[in-house]
């Protein structure tokens, strides 16, 4: 079973395939430098992670956290009211966002999005059926924890990785007023949506 860069899936005769030996390639041992790494360890109050703001006109009580060992997991539990978090970030067109999250129940919601102002934005929606990145859909068992990455070298096209594997490529950004301010948006639901999703961390550069 194979998939092309647009997310279309199909089958190919195994005779035309061969194993890929990754041992021939040296591992990248360079240290990753992030503009910020959010593990939701500090909260201004029970509904607001430190250094984050609630989107204007949204329900702060929909954002909560719970502890698993030494970790604090941020949780969106929307009951039909709009909700979401925002953190300002430089509106660079070259970026990388890495987050760990999972879908629990209910309607489709936004795990994260990045906007660089009038130049455009890109978002990752998550639901029971899988993920949706600006109309590019990928079936996925989202009830399990996954590492999601969206990255771009120039803002013209973005690529999506799930658990380190490239799954979608050459995705053009979308323009519009949905995300008015440059920065990172997380754990958001639209009016009428009732859903629960969880996020362990998000990193941005």
C-alpha cells in the first residue's frame, strides 16, 4: 500500500519495491534549537498556560490540564463554545512546528496552527477519521498519541510528518483573516463543536 504527495492512497505490485537500508546514512546528531518549547509545566491559572492567551471571545474554561506522573497534559474539552490558545511568534515564512497530541472524542478540532500574518497560515485539524491539513486529509488512528510536524523552508509550501514519517508534501498556505495575528494557535474549537483533544507539548522555530 502506497501514498502519493497529495495523500491519495493505492496499491503497487511488490515486485517493483525493494527494502530501504537506513544504516547507510549517518544519524543527525546536531542539537535542535527551538524558539520555544512548551511542555505545559507552568500555568498562570487552572485554565491558562503561562505565556499563552485565550483567543478573544472564547471560553477559557474549555482549556484545562491533568497530570500524568511528572507531566502536565493540556486538554481541550469544548462544549459548543468557541475556545483556543494563542502565543505570539515571529512571522517567519521558514518555520517548523512539532507537537505531540491525540484526539479523544467528539467533533473535529484544531490541534495547532501557525500564521505569519497577511502572508498566510497553515493548520492541522484532528478528528476521529484522521488529520486534515488545509483540505489534505490523511486517515489515521488519532486516538493514539502521535508526534505531528509541519515545516516549511520558504512559506510557499509545507510538509507534514507523523511520527517522523513524511505523509503530506507541497501544501500551499491559505490566506484569510481566520488567524489575524502572527503566531502559534493551539487547542481550538469553533462554535458548536463539542470535542476533547489533548496535547503533551509543542515546539516552534
